[in-house]
């Protein structure tokens, strides 16, 4: 029986902030995130996006995707759309760099990836982080140089729409001759993107979700650390 392609998220799945934000359900209760979202909303409204469209959005990725949808639907040129995306990417990058400055490799990550490679699994990575951040972090020894386990990677700089939209997964699947995939991630956006792209979802529960929240993701499996994944896959 052929093995599925394994696709991994990065933040919260391979690495994690040393000082974790707290979560209520799937929402991040962390003051800096709230400030960044406000900056993003102000930028897109300045460029003509309707205030009511983004006013109640509480996730950076939702603001990003809603902005692109609105601008495309209203006939804006790709050049104009990219200008707006580049502007909201500035606060996004500010938050990302701050998060990564205090991020560490999750225990069991390299052990899990090494076991999976020995077992013959092909692996790729799909992240909402930037290409700059992925390339830098994935090649650092303090993070176990985890990038060497992934033949291909897709970041937000490689797509128009980011998770929970399935485009990043569709994009990476073009690099592999295997449409049977399992996506391993830590959040609802990972679960939604995986389902929309036709894959199975494994939740690595680094956010310590409660049972009700986990059930809402309908995961194929739940693990606590990546070194549990080989046994989970091989025993299925």
C-alpha cells in the first residue's frame, strides 16, 4: 500500500513561541495581535475596502483573504492589489519577526521527522509565514535544520490566498506525484484548508484545545508531539 504525502504547518507544529499566547477556543487573546489586526484593517479601509467587511474579522488571515477577494471582485488591477497586500504585509511581518524571535523547536520534532524519512514518507511544508522567515528558520541549527526534510515548501509569498483557503495546499501538491495527503497542523485554519483540499488532518495539540474545540476540527488523529506521528500513521 502506498504511503500518503505528509504536509506540515510550521508555527505551532514544528516551532512554538517560548511564551505562548493564550487561546479562547480558536481565538488568540494576545494584545500585540490585536494591535496588528487594527493596523491591517486601517490600511485596507484607506484603500477603499468597505469598513463593515473587515470590522469584525478577528484573524489576520481573514483580513488578508477578505481584502484580496474584495479588490478582485471590484475590478482592481493585480498591481493595485499587490500594493495593498504589500502594505498589510508590513505589520504582519512585524508581528511575525517578534514571534520568531522568541520561538523554539518543539520537542520531538526532529526525532519524528527523521523516523518518517526512514519509513519512506515524502514530506512537504505549507506555512502562512513568509518565505524570508521560513528560509531563515528552517536552515538554522538551533531549529535542527528541519528544512532538509522538505523537498518543497509553500509560504504566503508563493500564493494569493492563505490558509484557511486551500490554495497553498493545492500549490504544493503540484510538486508531488501523490494527491493522497495528510496535513499536520495545530489550528482550525489547518483543518479547514486540509479538508477543502481533499486531505486528512492530524492535529498536533500544542495549543491545548479542549475536547469540544478538537471535535469541531474533525481530525483524523490527534497527537501531542511529532514523534508520535510515525506510530499513528503506521498503525492506521
